[in-house]
C-alpha cells in the first residue's frame, strides 16, 4: 500500500519485505535492505519494531549509500541503533529524517531529536486508516470495560504510561 501511494512521486519503487515471496504477483522490484540503503536516495521504512528489527539500521547501513538521505521511518525509532543514528544526524547524513514513533513518548522539549532541523516528527499517526479507526474505537471500549472491572485498561497508547499511573 505504501509503495502504491508513493509511486506517483518516485519513478522507480523498490521494496524490501521478507514476507513477499519472490515471483508472487507483486508489481515492484524486490530487493534486500543493504541494496535498498546503498542505492536509494529516499527510503520509507515501515517494518514493525521487535527483537529481530531492534537496531537493524546501523552505521554500516547508514553509511552505505546516498548522502544526504531522505528517510521516512513509520516504525518505532528503535529500529535504528540510536547511537549510530545520533552520529549520522551530527554528521549531516540526512537531508530529511521523518519519525512517527520516537524512542520515548511523550518526548520533552530537550529531546535530542529536536536539536536537528532535518528531523520531522509526526504525532504517532502513520497507523491511521479506516481499519485502524475501527480497531482504535474497539480498544477504547474494551479499555473502558477493563477499567471498570479491574481498575486498569488492557492496552496503553503511550509506552511507560502504566508505570506512571497510580492504581490505588
């Protein structure tokens, strides 16, 4: 879906997705992450953050290709090795770095990302779609029910919020 929406802006679309089987009905060029970062000047990263993607984008990948780089990260910021990302920002590695999910939420006015003019922060909104609106409303209702029955919601929108909440 992302590739489809971006195709009017970029002539050639390459996709790195280990879940797409080569030879399947897919109209974009499949490639690996190393090649993508080495050969593309604009990248949109949308993989989920988990144990296998934690810190996957590091110095080796950040220094492999175009300089400066346009990078849109729709995943959690922690897909980057954060020290390597800080170094890349301090050495003008990015023309633009868009972040939807920072490493801490909410971020304070002294957060390190805010020190860089090339960083664009969005309010954790890349997830929004018709389907996500339905899911969001369903979770909200379930949280209200859970709060009433157990005194705490089942899901939290902001990381660490439950740790700060006084359950008494």
